[in-house]
């Protein structure tokens, strides 16, 4: 929860009554949530006083208070409240019963209280819905599944006859086509379920032919079948897919069939390949690879392994899902024995451990809330039950209100609320904490008695889909009004800020003016320092503009400000310049008492007129300074000696050393040559 929200809650508490022991009387706001308590009435100023009491003159020293010290000092420092109230606050903060508290413990408790108040307020907010809308579908048979593709922001719907429909983000039907091109096979083939494999951009479709086909969404062809899983012992009728957001290679595809089996394929390298392609397979990447279920059971594919159980004992598995927080596979049937089964595997064991819930008359569906750690079940006995996953003996809560069997439940995770839909076509929204129905919706749904219903709530977009056979209804949430104060009804188009007054003036299309509250005690010298900042702003404004402040209410904390005159925000530069030229020039020694701009309440000092500057001589007679002169004959320059000759002259030995030294060196060389000649002759 943000600090701004916390300060707002504290300020609300500070306005509820005077700073006296009778402050708790007359409290009306948030009364149901204990606003009369002391901690909910402390203002920001009160907390500043309390913080100073816990401050130590020595740095890095923490001051702790006992119960007696705390109650005594708080009644003296804060100035209101009784010792009993501060004693109750101390007991709430000192949960561990250490006998003392410090500033950190107190603030942690207050922040937790404010957070819980926010959560309770969210839980009681009832969403507002738009009118029920039926989407123009082309499905001729029962709609089996509705999913949302996060990667492409598209919705997919699939019907029993195998027609797949693609919807845009704004629910416009874009394309429909059969998922297989074998027309003769479609007459004897039903689609039972559909899931999205988001981490690998694929979808998996289950058929009554005991097959599961995997289609690649990124294929050049339209939904090319990449893998075909065959050889299942029973027809899969429900599926679920989960992947680890931290490691997308780890994923689990779970499904239940009509024989009561719950099976799961745990992939370990999903990003590389779901299944191992044999060496003899076709090199064409678009070719369909057929996989037999027996191969997976035997462990031929090292990139995945199988988990399964048969605890449902022949009853149709109506729903199955894997939950990462429980690390368990949850499944349900309509039977009153083993209605809900949780199966998990310990790391040291290969077999699954299981626990089951026996619910009278069975259930149609369930949903799990990880933060609340609750399983909600849609009972055939008209009841919605809330279960702790680790307590199978009885539910922790029962929601009464439906007059027919409940066929769907789904949590509104963010608000900690629960949707439930019954066979009598009544939709209810429940407050989980108080276990009360806070909304009942009975729309004009189709009147058919025999129908197959699909329930899907897209929380991210606030869309609730309910299908009735081949019809798809949409309930969209209205956008909730923001709690912030709005100064304009339309978009703001211009804003000017006065740094001296610390006020902002802004306009929308209809140019309505609003001002924040502020006391203004201005000094004329301060205004003169920053008046140059407003020169550019004033040139853009209408000279008939009214003043920002109403002088009649100068001493009040608020000001009555009326809308400004019409302002043309598209004034051209030429029009602005002509407007500035037409204004009267100020004379020396005068003070401007009236300003025809937004800042006319400011007294501007005298403005001096700049003296005229004489033009320089080069501007008056440019020919004299810039005319071209005729070229004069220049004397020929002798060629300079080459670099070689120059260096030779500089480094000549005769120029550097005296003649005696050179003569002595020459004699030494001659003597050496003569001796070398004599040596050669002697050798011969």
C-alpha cells in the first residue's frame, strides 16, 4: 500500500473529532471496520509526536517502552485518549508479549492495519456491469472452451464439431476454420477440450478418438498439427496446462478421461521440444509426428515423464488442474465419494500421494485461490463450499443462496471475491471474508431447460463469458470511477505554473479555471526577481484575462475563482507580435498598477526604455569596408633550397669541428689502414 494512501487514511482519522477523550464519539466513516479504535483515529501530527517520543539523543540507539511508560507518555504527548485505549494498542502491537515495544513495531502494526482496511474495502466493492451482449458466433454445436492468448491478445473458442474461432482483443470475430481438413472424419469426431501452451506458442486439442493433437501457432500453415498423441485408454474430456514462469522449460499438461483416470505429462525441456523426434522421422519440420502413449509410459522420451492415478474409480473426471503453490493435481467428479482428489508426488518417491474430499451429491466444478488457500466447490446440492486443502472433514465455510444446483465457480482473485453460477441462470458474487452474497444478477439468458454451460472470467480485462450450448454471452465490467479529484470534465490542454504563488492555472476545451488552496503573503521584491519568467507566458494569453485571486477573499484559506474568458490557444506568432506592439509603452518613473494578463495582481516596477543605438560605420558604408581591391604585381620569390641541401650544410663536419681535430682523425685513419695492409702481407 502506498504512503499516499496511508496518509489519506490517517488524515481521515484526524478529521473525525476533536483532540479529546470524547474523540471516538460520532464516528461514522468505515464504522463496520472499527474506525472507533484508537489506531484508526491517530492523525499524522499525532504520529509525529509519538515518533519524537521514541527518538534517542544518541545515534543508533533504539528506545523501548514498557506498557506503563507507553500509556503514561502517550496520554501526555498526544494530548487525547485514555490510558486504557493506549494499553489496548500496546497489547495489539506486542504480539509476542515481550513486555516492550519500539517505534518499528508500532509502525509495522499501523501499516498492517491500513493494508487490511484496504483489502476489506476492496472486498466490499461491487462491480458494475454493462448490458448482457451475445457475440455473433458461427458455432453450430456446443462451445467447449474459451481461452485467452496473452502473447497475441486474442481469444479462441472451439465447439464440439471442431470449429475454431479467433477473436480480436475487442471481441471482433476475425477468422473461423476447422482444426482438421479431413471432412469425413469430422462427422464422427468430437472435440472435448482445448488448452493453450503459452510458453511454446502451441495449443492442445483433445478428441473423442482418444487423441490429443498439438498445433503450432507460429507455423506457416494455419494451425499445423505438430504432434499427435495416440493410444490413450480413455477419452480425455478435460485438460489443463501449467508452466513455470521462472523456467519455461518446466511445464505440466494434465487431463482426465471418462474412465476416472487422471494423467499428467511433465515436460522438462518444453522450449526445445515437447517430445523427442526419432532419427527416422521426416526432416520436414512441418510434418506431423505421431507419438504412442505406451512410448511415454515406457520412458522412451527422456524430455518428459508420466504421472497418473485412478482414485475416481470409473467416474467421469469433470475438471482437472495443476496448482504450483500446492504442488498437486486437483480433480473432481459428480460422485459423492472422492468428489475432489488432490494428488502430489514426493521427491524421493515415484508414486503419487492422494487425499480426497467426500461431498454430498458431488460437485460440478471447483476453483482454488492460492493467497486465501481455499478451494471453492460448486455443489449439486445448491451450496457453494469453501475448503481448506489440508482439512477434508468439513468445509470452513458454506455459501447459501442458490435455489438450483451450482454449475460453475471462479474466484475474483484481486478482490478476494467469488463468482458462482447455477442452473436457474442466476449469477452471484460473494464476499469471501464475510461469506455473504453482495451481488445477484439474473440476466435475460436463453430459456432452454437443457443446456451445456461454460463459465470463464477474464479478470485482466474484466470480461465474463457464459456459453449456452452454441451461444456465447458476454458481461463486461464498467470502468470504475477514480477516487482522485478531477478539476475538469474534459481533457486539459494548457497548464501554467506560478512559482511564486505556487499555483497552477490550466485550461480545457471550454477554458474553465480552477485553483488550489494556498495562503499568499508576497513581497514585492520577490515578485520583481522572477517577473522575467512570466514575460513569455503573458505574451500567449488574452489581454482581457481575469486575475487569479479574488481580493475580497484575500484573508480566507480558499478563493472564489470564476471561469476565465475564452482563450485562443492557436494564436499565430505574427498575431502575438502585433499584440505586443499595440500595447502602450511605459514611461520612466511610473509603476504599472494594472496588468491585462493573468498576473495582473502583481505590481511591476518601472521599466526603462532602451536608448537608440547608432549603426556602425561598416553598415552605413559597406562598399568602403567590403569592396574588392585590384590585385597588385608581387615580386618573384626565390626558391628555397631543398631540405637535403639544408640538412647537409647544417651537419657538415667542417662547420661543426675545428681543423686540428679533423686533421688528427684523418692521420689516425691512415695509420690504421697502413697497419692492416702490413698484417695482410705478413699472412701471405
